[in-house]
């Protein structure tokens, strides 16, 4: 039976009981070098003016690409200022239509990926018509309307929901589509198709026996493994060397599983679903076939996306701690549940969010961590935000801990909050202040 204490010790960076007497020093056993944080929040905001469905970070971390039905644009972060960069959508619409692709085919974007190791200028987009496109930001065509270089992949006539490029090899692209199949493409060198356009060949197809694949992610530790989330609420772990059946199947959610994220240790994975729950699973080689979640977060609304916060130094764990998760909620959350926020959850307190971000007109559709303190979000309200989590308010500080209960015999039990109330400066009355000042000095009083 899996030990519940072991999972928390591993996630918190603590040594296990068996290794408590080991004299060797682990990678997280010594404090991190002193990091100098700014004295003010490093928040930034960019209003795209149109809904944003997804975003991706450049390999150098200085740019982001925003994508959706009406946008495909690169933005650059210069300090706390967000500047517009390359507008791929404008370039695409200026290109002459071909027999193979129309402009509408390339702009109905559901996901975007900006991988590293391919010159750092290659971008992949997944579209609603079942096509996947590759663009090279360094070859976007001249101002005179020169032809831009595009590579197209199509193995399905239904919508492609998700993309991910292998972070270890950089030669394999995964796509998950609405037909319930995950496809693996070899993206080392394009080939000329029978219709005359450049394409990449599909090397494997993984049938998930589901109505649709919502999310797919490569393992951060092993380049042969990946996981996917399906419309049926099932989480699957695959080995690309074996496409006949998954090596692990977890019936995790009662409704659709919308998002998954691997823990940096490569042995655990968190899943978020439309059933208002996040689960942490054991996906290691020692995982039980019929397992219960190692940890559960009960969220206030259906989940749209989850992402582990990069490890931060913890005095309690005496090491690098990766046990916090950023969670955003789906489009219906604002109307049905009154949730218009993004939450940071901590496994140490699974019943209440740790921090809350509320600078939105609608819940973010996508999020990712720029580093351990800066979170990027984008949503259908057209806003791209950078939040400094170190300065975000704690939910506990805004929550009343006073409560009262009555028994059937009329007894009362009450707990009162005795926290000091923060003093708020009163607004100064200019007329009163000036008149008082004049009387005070005219009377000759010091």
C-alpha cells in the first residue's frame, strides 16, 4: 500500500523515513542562493482587444505568443511594459489563398506551442479543422507580400485540441484531437505531399477509446513517456514504443478531465476536471493499477487549466518545495459559480486556496509559470497578465474565521477571530484641514 506520508515528503522535498539517517547531501538539502526580490510587485498587463484562447512562452522567456480565433501575435516583455511584436495573423491574412489552405483554416486556433531547440523561432498551432501548422518567425515573408514558409500536418478531419513537443529530443510532436487519438509526428525534416505542400509524417497513433483528448503532455524526466487527459475523465500514461495499449490507466474524474501537469519529479501528475476536483496521482513505475488519488483539491468551479509552481525554498522543508498549483476555471464559472479569479493552491492546505488573483473580466483560459514568482495568464477578456505571486493577497487573510453553532438543546458554541484589523488611512477633508490650520496659527498657539 502506498504510504501517504511518503508522497507528501517527496512533494515537499523532505527526506523519507528510510533515508533520514543518510549522511549524503541531496539536491534540495541546502538553502538556495540568496535571491534579491524587487520591493514592488512586478505586475504587467496587455490588452489585446480580442479573446485569447491559449498562449506559449518563448524559449528565452522574454516573449509570449497569444493565439485564438482572432489573434496570433507575439508580445515582448520589457521590464513591466508589454510591447507588440510579430503579428502572424496579419501576415497570414496578407498571403494569397492557395488551393490547399484558406485563411480561415489557419486562424481557428485551439492551442499553440513554442518549443526550444529548433532555432527558437518555430511555432506550432492546432486548429479546429483538424490541421496543424508550423511557422518560422524568422521567415515570415517580406513587406512586399513575399510567400511565408508554412508546414502543414493533417491526419484528422476533427478538431485538434492540444499540442506538445518533446522537451528531451525535440524531434517528436504530440497532438490530441476530438476523435480520441493522440498522434506522434516526426518533425526533423518536412516532406513534400502529393498535393504539393510541406508536411511531417505521423509515426504513431495512440487510440484512447474516448470521445476526445483534451490535453497531452510529455514527461519532464523521460523522453519516451507522455500522459493525456480525455473527455471521459480518464488519465492515460503511454510509452511511445508501445502504441497498442497504455501502460497506466486511471479513471480519475466523474466528468471530463480538462488539464494535466507533470510534477517535476516525473513520478507524480496532477489532473483537473469538470467535476470541480484536482487529483495528484502516482504515475511512477511502482504505481498501483487501481489507485486512489494521493491528494485531492476541492475547487469552487470546473477547472480549465492547472500548472505546478516551480520549486521555491521552504524553511519547513529545508529545501526546494514543489507543492503549489495554479488553477484557473472554465468559461461558465463566472455565471454559474460567481468565480472570476485564478487560485494558487497549496497541498499543505487542500481545503482553501493559498492565494487569489482577481484582475479579470473573465476567468483566464490559459496560464503558465514564467518562473517561480511570475505567473502569465490569458483569457477571453483579451487580457494578457503577468502576476507577481509574492505580492498576491492570501485568501486566509481575507477569510473570517469566526463561526457559531447552535445545538438542539439551545447551547451555543462560538469561535471569534481576534486578528488585529489593519488600519486604513482616513480621507483628508481639505477645507477642514486648511481652516483648522488658519485658526490654529491666527490664535498664536504653537
